[in-house]
C-alpha cells in the first residue's frame, strides 16, 4: 500500500537517463562557497581508504564529464534537482570502518557527506562540492529482533521495506511507511526524521526510535542502542541525531519499536465539494473511527485528473468525477466486524449530513490496490509530465489548502500559469491528519530562476502563516538559505553551538542545515 | 483514576510534619562539594530580585533551623529524602522575569535550581547547597487551546490536573497521567520526561510535546513554541530540554498535543499464579484488545496484603485473595458494545487457557473506583508504614520481577529482611506495558547507610541486566554518582559537551544529572 515511491524511483531513474543532468548545485546556489579549510582529496587519502575497505567498496573516479563518471549516481538525486562533484564514494560494511574513515577525515580536514538510499529530496545526501560520500548501503544486517517486545536492532543501511518483509511473518510491521520504502534506508529515515503515512497512528521517530549507534565526527563510536521503552538516565542523546541530516555524526545502528501487524485493514474513498468539507470529514473520522483511524489523505481535482490523463487513461474513475476534492481514509483494527460497523456508521453520517457526496469502500485486496492508485500515482504522474518541483509544508489545518490557490493566483496574475506556460500542473495533496501539504508543479527543465521564484513564494507564504517550510523532507542544501528566516537568532545560535561542540572541524555534511558554521 | 498521588502527597505532608526532617543532602552524599565558583547570596542580590518581582514573590529566610525556616517546604521533597539549604525562593509570574533572573544569576555566578510542583523523587528540584530556587507555581496560565487540532499552549506552572479539568468539557484529555497529577506541573513533567500510566497508549513527551519556550542560562528566551505536528527545520532543539531536569535552561512554556477523551473506558482485574502468567496475560491482551488497550499494571501479593492491612482493613478483597500476582487492565475506545465484546472474549480466553484463575470487570464508576484502590493505594500504604524507598527501574519484561526476588534473597541471606528488621515490606509493582518496575521497601528513619546499600544493590542489578536505573524518575542528585556506571565515557563526554556549550558557567541546577562539569 502507498507504494508509489518505488515506482516513482524507477520512473525518475529512466527520466534521468533521457534528460540532461541538472547543473551543479554550486552553480545554482551561488552564495555557498567551498570552504578553504577543507583539504582537496589526494592520492594518499585514497590509499588510506583502501587499507580500511576492500577495493570493491571504494568507488573513485576523476572523470569530469558527469555523463561518463561512475560517481554520477551518488552525486545526483532522484528528482535531478541537486548535483555535487565528489570523486570518491566509500561503502563501509561495518561500524568500525565508519569510525576509521571519520577519524581520518577529521584529522585530515576532509569533508564528508553521509548517504543512504539517496531518496532525499532536499539534497542533504548529495555533496555540494567535492565532499567524500560515505554510503551505508552495504551495512544492511538486521542485528536482532525480540518477538515479545517487538524491538528490532538494525544496521543503518537496512532498507525500510526489507525490514517490513522480515517482520511480516512474525506478526509485526514497521511504524513508518513512505513512498521511497523500497529504496530508503533506516539510517536515512532517522537522519531526516522521516514522517510518512503512518505518523498519525504511530507518531514520529522521536518516539519509536529507542536507541542509536552513531559514529561521531572524530570517529568515536557512541553506542546508545538501548532496547528499553523508558530510560531517563541523563540527556536523551539519540534525539539530537534524529533529524540532524548527518551534520552531527553518522548513524550506523538503530533500535526501533515495531507495532503488531493489524488483523483488519479497511480503506474508503470520498468525494467532497470543498476543503472545508475535507476538514469536516476528518473531524468526524476522528470522532467515529477514533482508535482505528490510521490515515487520512486528501488531494484535489487537478491531481485526480492528472493521474487519469497521464497514468490511468484506460481506468474508470472509481468515484464521482469532477469533484473538487478527494479523500482516502484507512483504518487498522483487530476485528473486521467491529471496524466495518464503525466505518458503515461513519460513511452513512457523512452522506446524511452531506459532508461527502460520494463514497466507496474497498471490498477486497484488488479493490484496495485499485483505489490507492489514484492517490499513490500522483507524484509519478507529475514527474512523468516534466521537471517537477515538490514541497512539503506544514501549517494549521484550516490554512492548508489556501496556499495552493494563492500560488495559482500569484502566477496567473503574472501571466505565468497554464498548460503551455512556465508553471503548470500546480497540484496539492497531503496528510491532513498531520497538517502536512505537498504542493507540486511542473516547470521548464533546469530553469533555476523559475525554481527559485516558486521556492521563495512557497517558503515566504509558509513562514508568514506560522507554518513550517518542511514538514518532513528536511533542510538539506535546498532550504539552508531560508533557515535564518524561519528560525529565531537564538535557535540558530543554539544549533550552531551544538554543531560546533560536536563537530568542531565542521567536516560532517557541510553547507547544510545550520547556516553560519563554516 | 490512578489518583494515588494526591492522597500520597497529603499523607506525606502530614508524615513530614510528624517525623523529623531528613539530614541535609550534602551531609549524605559526601563526595559532592559546593563549587567555589558560585557566589554566596548577598543583600545586593536580594535587592536586585526585589526590583524584578513584587515582594510577595520573593521568599527570603536566613533562619538556620529548618523546623522554623519558611524555606523548608522548597528545600525538601515529599518523600523526605532530600534536603538543601537555600535561603531564597523566587516566584516569577512571567517569562520576562525568569529571563531577568537568569541573566543576573549568570552574570553574578549564582547557582539556580528550577522547581515546579516539587513532586520529583530524585531530588532534582531541591537545592543541594544554597542554590536559589526559581519556582514556576505562579506561572499558571493556559495560553491557548485549538479545539480542532487539540493542541494546547500552557505556562510551565500549569498543574497537570488543572489542564485535564480545563480540557474535559472540550472533549480532550492530557496525554500523560501520573500519581502526582494534582500537584505536578507541566514544566516539571517536561523537564523530567515524566512517563506515567498512559505512556503505553500515547507515547512519551518526546512525541506529544510540539514546542517549548525555554529561558537559557544567560537569560535569552528561546521561543520554540511550535504548534505544528511536523516540523523538520533543523535540529529538534526542544528534545534536548525534555528530560534535562533543568540543567540546560528553565522551561517556561509548553505546546502539547492532547488526545480526544475516550467515549468508553473499561477496567478489569485479574488474579494470576506467576509472573510468567502475568506476561502471558499481557501478550494476549495485546492480541485481543490491541487498539483499545490503554494500560496494563501488575502488583504482587505483598503489595495487595499491605494495602488491605494498612489502607482498606474494612474492605473485602475484590478477587481471590492469596494469589501470587494481580493485574489491572484498562481499555479506551469509542464504542462500549465493541469494547465489551473484545474484553469478554479476552477474559474467557484467559480463564479457558488457565492463564488467570480469577477475573472481575467493573460494571460502573463506583466499581471502577473500588478496583483501582487496590493498585493506587500501594505507595500510600508503604509511606504510611514508615520511611519508604522508591525505585523505578526498566528492563526486559521477562526479567522485570526477578529483581524483587533477588533483593529479598540478598537481605534474607544477611539476616536483614523481615517485619521487625531493617528491610521490610519489600514489594514490586509497575507498568508491564513499558517494562517498568517500581520496587519499594520500608527502612529505618534517616539511616542513609541502609538506603545507600539498597540503592547500590538495585542499581547494580539493573545495570548488570542491561536495564535502566531510572525509567521515569530521573537522575537528579540521588543517582548522579551512578551515571558513570550506566553510561559510556562517550555518552558522558557528549552530555558534558552539551552542558558546557549551553551553560558555560554551570549555574543551572548544578551537581545533578551530568557528572564532572563543575
């Protein structure tokens, strides 16, 4: 369910193969300069890394043409929006190797960028200049699982879906689920504080992660891999690394609580006339479905039509077409007949009060998959339609969709909106339960001015409305220039102080997240 | 429900009035010395504070006899286990006053201890020497509540139960519930990362707290009072202050997510033959009750008999007497008939499989209250029986009760266990859902050697079994000497580094939590 990510990934890969590569990040974000304090990579460094790793785990390429360099898959992201110029990617297979690598880099003042499944969309996992990439893909063991407590201890490079597949026959599942499930790794999930589709029910990683093993910038291994549900002995250090995007250390191991697999899962799709009705339907779902409500997604007509036009031409709309909004809700419970009764009552109330004017409920797995497609293929549809911008803002639910209208008005007034124009396919969808909107649009290829203009409008709007410029994607390099606008001086100073005290040489993922530390 | 705290508080207060005060903490924990770097309080300091606060909000008393000093209620804790010698307690009414106080103390090198409802049991909220107490009791406004999102923004001094009472008519409730509910304050809850009775369902404060307002040691106000469910803009700074026990700053405001009040609540009590059967009953509850299971408490026969003997002499046992273990489970759901069906099926299965040999379910509120008494009055019963030691360890559920047997064996072998002996009424109970055991015992009044011996045995045992020496009570001053044993050098160094970078003068709650920073 909700597996659009893997498809999106493949689509994106093939699009990358056809389209030209995006310009270098350093050519686009021109106010960020390479810091002189970092050494340039030398042959002696590579020689050292070859003593730590076997030769197949050191990818080194001095080729300058990115179309030919073997480094390109690590230097670029899936959306083809960020590109660095690293010449070295290291693949440690165990924590002690990560420790040796970071110790050496810290001594030699070599900058490092940690990378997992390379599915991030803010450029956090790609170099900005020539940082050495340390990729965790080959650290992928499930270290232990306790089938009474449901606590798993895993390597950072374990793919989220692999863990889920491992847990399924044992009656457990992962507490987070996101588009990139088939590629993203748990270390990256933790480092970006990934949210995803189950957050409403299972909460954030700040709650489900019980412990971390982190290699600090000087190579010290911090073993904080607790498997205890509660532990109040001193500062909760792991919290610092959750969402730090690899700027404070490299996460190598994760202890995570996993919930039981639900015995009954149901989904229903609704057609609604306005965003106010989407909110009403959500409030009623919290009242009527309460403990079994596990997700509530919404999207607009433009998203629905785009999916029909680009992805599902030969499919009938499963629900009334031309509705202004659609919603898909999911329940997870332990007794099908109880859940069914609750959903029946909820849907009946929705129709009687005219909050929704149409609703369908999946009766089997095939129908479930068919319904999900209309939601899950939205990002894929827009990526297939051209270079795509993707945003994930958070704000008060009441304001959530207003942004989409305002973006359209803004570009319509300037004569820049429309099918044959600069900004097209402006669509909005998201996780209403979390106050999280995804807004996407197609723009001309590699027009960074156009991209920057939309960034500015969206981020300004979010900041002005007390929202967040990123609910889950993170800051990376893409939004670092906005940090001083969305955080107070005190917050920035505190972040700088933490960064400087843990990474005094600044080697870990420089130019990102915290401004003013280089 | 679960309101033993308020009663315990009153009992404890009256016990304190009758019993002599505990010796000074500095006389008991002799390896902690007053740091010379802190200035002694001078008249000019008091004069300054009187320009910041109105005179009724400055309590100053140079009286040395604690039986006569008006400072005694702030210098001592409820369990009468910790006592400091502060001569000044300040009661700011707003954040700007806290800012002025800390700025001044930081400049003058005056040490400070933050205090809320003074319900902590590790001495974290009491001075060790002459630290100035900054008490948040008079900062008690509910700043805002959004009845669509359920997000409340409150002053640090709001009492947990007051917030719950405010929320109840609006259909919401607080996500944590603990013994001291009637006295403890949200600022203190956050600073100690309080767990309590609903953690199993609603998770920890690291998840429910969305934002904090904190006055940093130099007086700077960090306004991080986000009301967003998701926000990934940089480091999640609030996490640092959750559970820091006031050593990094003083929490003045909290933004917290509150859940809907459940429509149906049920409780059942079980009698079980062994701790293995308690675990089986818990696993079966997770299977059968799943999404509605909100709490699962257990206690031993000795706890039950102590409550009968000391508190409920005239009451009949509600369930088979002389059972080795008892459990009380709670469900919260949205439909009474569904919940009832699930519980019936669960209880039937328990009896048929002979996991439990007796079970009762409350049929109305009166019965609910009656059943809860047997669990909720345990701490009160032991406090009424003499000076009481209280521990809260966490470990793998399978090991949870073994500690109680080992403690008894240890003292029995040394001839120190029994009704007319040094260690008596050794009992165990706790939150099985969180792997959290409370072990309590009565010891002779003010015998610190006896206390220290039991501390040593319990903490060593927990550390040896990969457990935590404190699941929820925190380190405070009581356990700071054990920190270097339960944390690695790397963890201690990282804590020191964070402490030093945020509080370079070390004025915030010194001698506590992080060893080696003075």
